[in-house]
C-alpha cells in the first residue's frame, strides 16, 4: 500500500500515478471490507457501518457484503484447518503417551516377574 501511495504522489507521469491510485483504491476497499468484517464480528450492524462511511446501510451492504462473506469463509476455513492441526497434534501426543505408558507397564511387569 505504501508503494502505491508513494507512486501516486511522486511519479511525474500522470498515467502511472493514476494507475497507482487505482491500486490504492482497491487496497483501501479490501481493507474497508476487512474492517467491516471485524466490526460485524464485534456486533456492528450494516447501519452502523454505513453511517461510519457516510452511506446508507443498504449502500454499505451492497458495496461490502460479498467481500465480508468471503473473509468470513476464509476465516472459517483457516480456523477449521488450525483446529484439525491441533487435534492431530493432541492425538499424536496422546498416542505417544499411551505407547510410553504401555511400555512402562510391560517393563514393570517384567521386573515384577523377575523379583519373585
């Protein structure tokens, strides 16, 4: 985002600067959608989001709902992936602990047989 901003401000070629402003606008739109997602997760309504950016709730919804839905799907996918990874790690750790416990019980049983 910084590079697009610097190009928009400093490039002497107005067409290059315009291209940079387009990229900047797209980045800001994405950022705005991410912030709207966070706001909604915190309990904000489309009316509140629209009021913040100076549009109606309908206009805010029309402008942002697709990206907000997409971000929510991405977050769910990432969360599911993280949970699956943690479940695998816990499962692996439990299998290892069970294996170690079983080996320890076998060792103790052998020692107990040898001590009689």
